[in-house]
């Protein structure tokens, strides 16, 4: 595993630990975002659980790269879903930019991990 992959894994783990925890705890901003997206708070909490599972997978991936790759793929799917929701709602770039930026970070992590696995 390269230093860049380690940095990306830790950065992504920090980002999604914060987001997932906020969703699971149903903090007021997350309740509002759930409503805007058309999700129930319970559904948004389940998304938070998936994000925390991905965090655990990314951290395990520091010693077991395949687990990290699978966690990254799962995050990429979640972020793709977030982008679809934003686009269907007609949100502007300010709303969906975080999903794209995080998606690019996850994609970079995946590329580094797959290349290192060869």
C-alpha cells in the first residue's frame, strides 16, 4: 500500500465517520437533509450505518487491502446514489459537489489500491 493510499483511506474514514455518525444520531442538519432528499429519518440512519461500515472497511483495508477495496467500492455506490438523488431533485452544483469530490477521492483510493495489488 502506498503512502497516498493510506492518506486517502484515513481522510475518507474521517469524512465518512463524521457524516455517518451525524446521520445515525439524526442530528438536526441531517434530519433536514433527509427531508430534502425525500428520505425518512430511519432510511437516512441506515445510510449512516452503511457509511460507518465503509469506514471500518477502509481502516481494515490498511492491513487487508481487499477489504479496503470492497469498502471503497461500496462508498462509490453510495456516492453515486447521492448524486442521482441530487440530480433528480434538480439541485445545483453547490448541493452535489461534495458527492462528486468525495467520489473522486474514493476513485483515486481505489485506483491506488488496485495498482498496488498487482
